C-alpha cells in the first residue's frame, strides 16, 4: 500500500473486534458496557472499503511493529509464559529483514481469512462512497446533537 503523500498518516478502523466473552464481531454492539460514557458526543462510522485499499493487522501483534520487537507466531498466546519468553530472547536481536518477515507472517491478516481476534484495518483515505452509515457511538440518536 503506497503512501499517497509524504505527509499522509493512515487511518485505523476495526475490521473485527472481540467482546468481553471472547466472541468476534464485524460490527460493534453499541450496548456493550465498554462503550458506556466513553464515546459520548462522538460518531461511529460504518465503512465498506474495497479490500485492495486495506491492510488488516492483528491488533495485539501490531505493537511489535511499532516497538521494533520480534513478532512471535499468532499461536504464541497459547504458549506457556516461559516458552514465549525464550522465543523473545532468542529473536530479540533478529536483523530488520527477519523482523519484516515476521511482521508479514504474524501481524498482517488476509481479509479473506479474518481470525476471531482483534483486527484493525489500515486505510490511507476514505471517500463518501465508503461510508455506509453514521450514528452516535453511544447514547440515543435523538439525544445527541439536538439542541432545541
């Protein structure tokens, strides 16, 4: 995904999020307690963007990229903590090219095979055509933005 402009910053959106019971959803449940009071006055955009314009990444693995850490296999969350620590110790000083391969293998998610994990979608631009719906992130639609 080439950067459209040297000053451009990507936009992040949820392609898949997981509720408190570990169930994955492609649309947020606005009744979910995590939304209460946190997003009052903000709007939730429902986007439909062609997958050729989106880079999907595993939310938990993305911190490895940001922090220049080695990126363990996706099933590492099932390993005993000592095994994960050994893997990190063994790969901490991997060269940049090796880490790039780890990122591609373990952080980038194919949209056709979205796992049941927190998945963020990175896009460079959104257009009016991409917007399916706009609604208050929380609260009732008739209580937000009506002042008289």
